[in-house]
C-alpha cells in the first residue's frame, strides 16, 4: 500500500455581519482611510458585536457551513481542532464545545495556539494524524474574535484586526492529492514584539493589569513587519525549491492576510504573477487564525483538482512557515 495522503475534502466559513470600515475608524482614532489602505491594504473588517458570543460562535458557524455544503455526517468526524488565539476561555477548550454543538459526538477535540500561524501549524497536525492512518476525518477550524483583545483607542492595532472563521475537513486521499510538504519554524525572540502581557500565568489578571490595558494586543509593528517580510518569503521560496516547483507550477499562493506589502514581498520572491495570489485582506483585515481557511472559503470555486497551492504565514511568537498542498476536487 502506498503512502496515505491527507487531502482537504470540504471547506466552510463565516464572517460576522457588522462591517467596521476605515471611514468609521476615522471617527474613533486619529487615522485615515488613505493611510490604512496604503500601509496595509485593508478597507474594512468584520466584528462580532453581539454580547455573550465568543470565538466558538464563529467556529460553530463555519463548521456548520462546511457540514451543510459538504453533506457531512458530523458523527463520522474523529477529531475537531480549533486553531485560535482567542479561545472562549483559558480553560475548557473552545474545540470541545464546538464539537458538541455541531453534533460531532464521536470526536475528541482540542485547541491549538500559535498566533497567526495557528491554522498553518494545525494543517500539519491534522494531516499527520490522517497520514499515520490513525483517524479518517479531521475537522480543522481557524477562528478568532480579535475584537475581544483589541484596544479600540490604539490606532496602531485597531485598524488591522477583524473577526472570522474558516473550516476544512481533512480525509485520506487515494489519488495522492493533498498535503505534500511543510517548512515550519518558530523563534522566541519575537515574544516581546507581539503579545498580550497579562491574563496568563506570568502576569495573572488584577485591577492593575486592567487599568494598564495589559489585556490588549501589543505590537511593535515595524519589528514584526521586518521579520515577517523576510521570513515568509524565505520559507515560501524554500518550499518551492525543495519540491522542484517553478513559478509556472504553483497555481495559487495563499498568504496570511496581515499586510498587503508582506504578501507582495512573498509573491515577488516566488516570482509569482499577482493573478495567482489569493487576497481578501481588503474586506476582512487580519483575522489571525482564520485568514488561510477564509481564503479557501472565498476562492473555493477557482480551485481545480490537481492545482498546486502554497500556504504561508507569519505570526506572534514568532511563528511562521509554508506548506505545499495539491487540491483534491472540483467544486
Ligand atoms: O499577523 C501577525 C503579524 N503581524 C504583522 O505582520 C504586522 C506587521 N506590521 C505591519 O503590518 C505594519 O508595521 C503596520 C501596518 C502595523 C504599521 O505600518 P508601518 O508602515 O510599519 O508604520 P509605522 O509603525 O512605522 O508608523 C509610521 C507612522 C508613525 O508616525 P511617525 O512616527 O512616522 O510620525 C505612526 O505613528 O504612522 C503613524 N501611524 C499611523 N498613522 C495613521 C501608526 N498607526 C497609524 C494609523 N493611522 N492607524
């Protein structure tokens, strides 16, 4: 028997209805549409505004979309992974609640956290479980309610992030399609450049941490930008070389949607025509763990069986990497 490959067999997604446009942001902080668009490529982002709804709400919606469109029986799902930096709560996994709510009653579930690389790393985990033969159906969801950790008086972060979720199902593939290779990295040097200071074991919540706004995302944008530009391009080039892929061979680049300039730098290094670079940053901003699956959700109809996809991401930690996957179906 040949090697089992792990292919994506279904896709789902969800973004909340409320649109936070650059125009609205102009009324909230000292910024303007032109600055935001030229520096980031973002025009608007979606926010989950309803009280009492956390990341699980987004994850469940995306999973239900996948289940409905893919005609999947949730009872057949073996494992539910939720990649997220904004779990509903620190203890009691968001994935467990999500699995139960969608009727995946025969699955086990857990969360995976690696900031903006969570979904990329999650693809590695999901595909390994399939390749090993241990499980047959793995639901991987990337979901983040970034608005729950953003300070909407801080113009350096509130213009960037949005809420959303995307989901994929990994299954064994008999034709060799699916996950082919990965090049994943991390470096703790980045811990101080993109973080939430308080609320963890290092600095538990207190009145002071709330007063000092230490439960919000802090980002040293310039430093993160420098690392992201070079590292995302490096790994994308490496994954091409290692798999003997020319720019003609690559059908699509699916880059983390953090900044248009980082995306373009990666595409340039790969010598890729811009028509092959999938983007929705303009409409959603940076949805952290949801950027990659939301690209699949938005552009699924363009993807054809046999297409060669390169995924690339960079995030806090630092965490980053690229993976290479062949598409398994025509939708
Ligand atoms: O997904 C996780 C990984 N994250 C990333 O990949 C994000 C990486 N970083 C970035 O995308 C960019 O660094 C930002 C979009 C966050 C910022 O863009 P930048 O070109 O690096 O701007 P900057 O931080 O160097 O700031 C340039 C100027 C500053 O003013 P001075 O010091 O030159 O007078 C800022 O104070 O722009 C100012 N500025 C703003 N102006 C208008 C900062 N934020 C804003 C704003 N509106 N929202």
